[in-house]
C-alpha cells in the first residue's frame, strides 16, 4: 500500500507489556508494529511544511517549524526547552491563552533510566508517552506541581545530580543501567532539595517498565537523514523512542523530520 503526508510524532499506546506505535499520514493511520520485520520504502522529494502554520519552508527549524513560527509560535518558546523560564502562571508567554491551556496546569517531575538516570518534566496527561518518546527503559514520578515553571525549578535543582539529556546512541543500542532502585533514588532526594520543593513529592512510587517492539538492536548506533538520503528501502527491525530502526541503513528520527512530506510504501 502507498501513503503520503507530512511526518509528525508517532502516537504511542501501552497495551499490556508492549508499546504500540501509529504513524498518521494525512489522516491515514499506519500501525507500525505490523510492519516490523517487513521491508518498506520512504521517498522524500524536498517538501517541508511548517508544523505550526502549514507554510512550505525550505528549511526546518526546531524540529518542524518555519523560521517565522520558530521565533513566534508558543510551541517553540524557550520555556519548552527551559521550563524554569515559563511565565504561564503569571499570565505571560508568547501566547498567554495557549500557555494557560498547556503550561498553567499540573506537571510531573520524574526520573527515567536509559544509559543514565535522567531527570525530566512533563504534563500530567503525557505519562507514559513522554517516557516512551525519549526511549526510557523504566521510570518513576517524583513530584507533582501545579504549573510548568515550578516543575522546571525542581529539574534545575536536580541537574547537578542527574543528567537532563538522553544519550541517543546508547538508547538505540539498548545500553541501559539495570537494577537501579528508583524508589530509593527518589526519596534520597529529600536530602538534596529544599523543603519548599520537597512538599510537592508524590507518594506514588510505582515504577513503569517499558518494552519496545524490536527484533534486534544494532551493535552500533547510526542515523539516516532524509535531506541527505531521500530514498529509503530497508527492513524495519523495530521502533524505540521516536526512532524507526532499520536493518542496514540505521535509525530514522521521525520527530526530527516533523513536517517532511513523504511517500510511504509498505
């Protein structure tokens, strides 16, 4: 079958122990798990549409924006990367109405394990989606706060203890820390954080384990870029995070290519 449309982040769903991935191309739902082990073809002819305004752009900025939206759209605000700068709770931001809906609402601070223990934040409705998107192997919530900026404060306070970045190379080869007691790690932070932040710690100590649909992980991580390799014909070995793992050419980061108009043949 042949599909076409602009790439966007794959939708994820936890079903039992396994993660299900769905790609949406122009309204067509493609169940990616069904394609694992199969050969597919992807063609990119150079067209990129901004994920915010839809305008065709020669170059993608910030993972799918035209330059204008990259500098003005709330989805590309500095507080997306640096939540401690968020002004939603003060009625501010690039688009106060958008900020009110998306950022002036409960957020979780969490610890997630891949090649290292990572601290991060996300909206309350984005768990476990956020953990899956970053390719974590297991994770735990540590705090629940009423708005984004406060979550950012806690994250910044913990950056001296944990990384806030995912090592994508080790994530793609499935090199991760085994046996970390995340409950113990979580409550040890009572000795690290000031009391005014500790009060937001959640009593929910459930650890979520994530199992990705992968036949075989690569020995060495490499990625493919549609700008340099616009035609892909290869077998899908699996999916982890927002990467499609191909047998021969490497991994395609779908999120990085948001807005790229492709033809997909299965």
